[in-house]
C-alpha cells in the first residue's frame, strides 16, 4: 500500500489549546492532547471517530469469520450481562473515564467499545466455542488460527540509556487505524499509549518514562479454557485495567503494584520493560492469580510463560511458533547491549520467526523500537516495507 498521507497536520481546539491529530501515514495517526482523561476520550472520538467506527465494523466482520455468529454486538451483550463497564469503573475509574468520554462522543454503548478493546476475551470466546483461537496450529504462511504472535525484548540500562523493541502481531483489521495517544494530564504528566483505533492498547511509555512492550499470554488463556474457567467471571477485573492503568505509573516499582492490585483478571498479559537506571524487567499475570516478574541484563518474551516448563499443548506450532520466537529473541538479547544499533534490532524484528508479514487475517501490524535517554523516550515504529518508521516522543 502506498502512502496517501504525508505528515498532514490538522489542529483541533474543542477541548484544549494543546490538541491535535497528526496523521503521519495512511496507517498511523498521533493524537496529542492536554486535559482530563474523559476529555481525551471525547477528543479521540471527535478527531478520529471515523477511524474508530470503521475499526469496530472490521473487527466485527473478522469475529464472524473466526466463529459464525460472533460479532462485536453479540459480545457487547455478554459484556452488558456481566456489567463489565460497571466493574471497570469500580476497579479503574481512570480508564473507565476514557471509555465513557469516547462512548459519549460516538453515542456508543461503553460495553460495545470494551468488547473491541478487550479483544483477547473475544478470541478466547471464539476458541472456547470451537472457532479460531490461540490453541490451533498455524497452517501455511498466514493462517488465521493463531492470532497471538507478539514478541518483545528490553535491555538493562547503562545510566540513562536503554532500549526496548517489540512486534505487535495480530488481526489483519489492525493494519490501519493505528493511533498513538500522547496525553498530558491536568497535572502536566505525559504518557504515550500505542493503540489500535484508540481501543486496544498494546505498548507505550508511562508517566515515569518506563517503556512498556506488551504481549498476550496465550498459554494462560488456553489453560483456563481447558479447566472450564469462565472468561467474564463475577470475580474477575476487566483486563482493560491492566492494559491502560499501567501507563499511569510514575516509577519502576509502580508497575508491580498495578499487577498486584487485583487477584483475578479476564485476560492474561505480559509486559517487558525498559527504564533509565534500572535493569530490564518482565512481568506477567497468570491463570490462578499469580504474578510472575524478574529483572536482569535483558528480558525477552513471546506468548507463553517463561517462569515454568511450558504446558504440554505449547508445542512448536502453538501461538505462531511462540517457542521458536522466544528462543530467537533470547539468543539475540544474550549478545546485545545498550550500544546495539537500532538497525540490528529492526533486522531481528523483520526476520523469521519473529516477522509474520501481512496475511489477510493475521500478521505483523507494527515493529517498534524505543530509545530511552533518562526521562526522554523516542519511539520509532514501522508498519510494513512500503512505510518508513514513524518517529514520536514523550517530550
């Protein structure tokens, strides 16, 4: 796909004197906004509402291909029944205020937006009912049956310097409508949140300048399925809390506090973290409520837990070759340092087994390189070979 928009700039002043949408390419936009989180949600709906609306439709169509009868609307009814938005508001008023602002601007049910934003739950619902999910083996080059393909890595800091990198590999509907939210709150603190259509957060930079690279824990969702566990149980905190509130942390230790706040979540995530003057860190929540984390000279993570022997179903084909991607990332990181050039990191991200291309249903959405220099973080992320990396900052 050729670029159709080149760094076009549209200024908007509905809610703040510092508010704009920068459409870097036809695939990637950057929302810069200063104000409350509720106002951020409204602003995203105003300046990128067409992208959000289109994304919801494409997501719903894809769900129907994964499992006939499954749609964003049918999921939202389940979310209504389980009062997911109400639970999110209780557990995380801050993230709920963003969803409420977006819902108010688009005149949508907040649970419909959450049914899209909590996409892992949709995949798990499909898998549980015999549709496509995490469990099936990948067939051919870009089979739709193993959507969890992300790989992330981070190196320990040398003083102020560090870096992290990740591939976000997911549904083909994610290839366009990518929105980076650069949000400065009412206290003047800035965070970056990489999202698809303002709905699915998948990485970014916290208010304390910690880099967060996010993966799905495909093995933990499958363990719950095999155990007959409920996805939207009465006692589970909506996973949007985990994928949103972590960017509010203002220091390295705060990341652990976010994960430990609640004992049970509707989905399972892992973050690989880089921060100035800190070791690399990995943290994951698992089925059964345990939080695993570790620190070291480097960390790498694919789509299965690295803190115990893989479950018997985690074979060579599981989650688009999660085992092979884990090995490739760890082998690279064992020889890497703060001085490893971006070109070498990106070569890894864009080569097999990490790189998945762009299939009709599933593939690599973005490969991202984060460069840390104290409290300043530069982000360079690329979608495909026809688009150069887009540069954004948290400053």
